């Protein structure tokens, strides 16, 4: 089972490492009792969700499960852009009702509607 544990005390080291603002939400992602990555909900940007999963746990559906949990914490529709070369994230966004609304030279822009 995937669990997200919010890190409430975000120190300067975490702000610098993840390029966070004080308003962003940082979560550790656990599979049972094993930390498999981090997830971020940004408060003031279009790209609201970031997921970082340890390579050992990639391609097993955990990214999609984490994405669903994060979307459930956002009470509004939002956009996210995914680099052309990040096929894994494109699949995750599309599987979770992300609809492509545009492209620029480097990224695909999706909207995810809150249910």
C-alpha cells in the first residue's frame, strides 16, 4: 500500500534541494514501510505536481498511485506540463484523466479536472 507522509518541518536544506517555497507541500512516499520517493504539490505554479521515485520502484504502477493520491489533495482543476522525453509521466497523467491542451517546443501541457 502506498502512503504519503507530509513533511511539516521544511528546513532550508529541503527548500534548496527541491526548490520549494514555504507554501509548497512535500511528502515522503512509502510502500509499506519503505521510502520509495518524494512528491510535491506546488502552491503557486501551473505545474502543481512533481513525483520523484527511486529507480528500483519505477515501472511498477507506484507513480500512478502517488499521482492519484496527490490529485485527491488538490481541490481544483490544474494544469501540468510534461517534457516530451518523459514518456512515463505522460502515461501517468493520461491514465488519470489528463487531457492535452497544448504544446510548446519542449513540453506537452495537460489539464487535470478535479472530480
